[in-house]
């Protein structure tokens, strides 16, 4: 009995030192081995199928995971529809007409409910789908600890406070630190913008009347890029929702081109380009631009770290049967 007690105490200390405050130690890499052994293959096949139909879906699934974990923790709350008790996060400005991939998660959930009913949480599905989306796009593969439970509410207010391309870098850093991440994670996870698209309104202020100037563009942006973007996103309201690739060179591939773009002053979003002009982040940007395997390694580590934010485990929350509604 004394040996068992000592083992439990050592386990507690290990959890306290290495995982607090991001997660308790209930997450387990083999959590569903006995209860849903085909989980990984079901998620993988459905994600690959969705991306085969629309390559843009890879970036959308990754973004969905970010937006889930940064609000209420990684609890699947971003998937919930509005109810009489709360307004869902889908209605928040960063998600409205922007967050995508809900149908893919629904399809995966439906397949899992047939294979292993009421077993796999929607939060775990979102986490695994993001990993598969990165991997199928040429990015790293990393082990995902599982055992998350689904939250019973959503938080539109907090979703409206997600990191934004319109705010200063320091604000973004503070939001990451508030979630238990650090400034290196800011640089590393921003690399998710190496694929996918942005709507013109998220960067149009850099193209016209920058900083209140009369017709001038952001002087830090590459001139040829400015000219190209001004044609794609003319200075009129009806261009606001037009999509432009975050990385025009390798739009659908997960690689280190994002950082190479920053070095050449070709970052699309102002919040991204700011990483190149801050002495706390510049060195890591330069390293990632030179050493792609360093970025891929660190991205995998930061993704696992982010995936542990505020998780519900054990008897907390629930296992939703439908990811859009509470049981």
C-alpha cells in the first residue's frame, strides 16, 4: 500500500510540474484503444476525403481547433448551435461567416456513433481532425493524448476576444500567455497561416489609406505584393469577403513558406508581419525560415501543448451524441 501511495504521489508531482495549468493527467495516448479501436482510421479517412473534395478544408479544420481551444478550453464548445440558454460561439465575429468544417466533424461523429456509440467526444474529434489536416497537407504527425470531454455551454463573449489580425502583437502575446502558452508558441502556432485563405477585409487597411494616410499603403509591405493585392482587393466594400491565399506560393501545403514570406516583407496579415519586427520574435522567425524541420518539430510540440488547454476529463462535461447540441 505504501509503494502504491508513493507512486501516486510521484505521478501527481509529475503532473503538477509538467502539465499544470494546461491539463490534468487524465489525458491518455491510448484512451480509446479498448473502447473505439478504429477511431484514428475513421477520423483519418473522413478528413482525407473532405480535403480531397476541397483542399481549403485542411486549413479550416486546423483553425476550428484553434478557435475551440482558445474559448473555454478544448471542449468542443465552438461546435454548439444557439440555444435558449446561451448563444453559441458560431455567432461571434471571428467565427461568423468564417469558421468552417462543422459538416466534416458531423460526418466523423456520425461514423463514430455507429462504430462505438456515446464513446468519443466531439472535442477529441476536433483535435484529431486538426492533426490529420496538417499531416495530409505535408505537415508533421504528432501523437494526440485523448480523453477530453465535451463542454455543456458556449461563450460568445470570449469568442469575440479571440486573437485578431487587427490588434497589436503584444495583445496577441498576452492572450496566448493567458492560456498557458508562451511567446515561442505565438511564433510557432502562427505558422498555421502557411496554408489557407484570408478575407480581404482582414488586411485591406494595409493597402489603402494605411494609418490614416491619404491613399498610401503599408510601407513595410513588399511593393509588388501591394500592387497585386490592390488588384485582387480593390478599395470598395464588395471586395471585403473575397478570399486571398495567405501564402500564394504554396497555398495548400503545410511548410515553412510563411516564415520565408515574413523575412521578405510579404506577410499578408499585419499581425503576422509584426513577428519580423519585434526583437523577441525575429530570431525564431529567421530560424524557421531557414530550417523547415525545426518549424515542423516545434509546431507539433506547440499543437499538443495547445490541445491540453482547459480540457474537461473524468466525469466533467459529457460525451455528446450530436456535436451541435447538448445531450
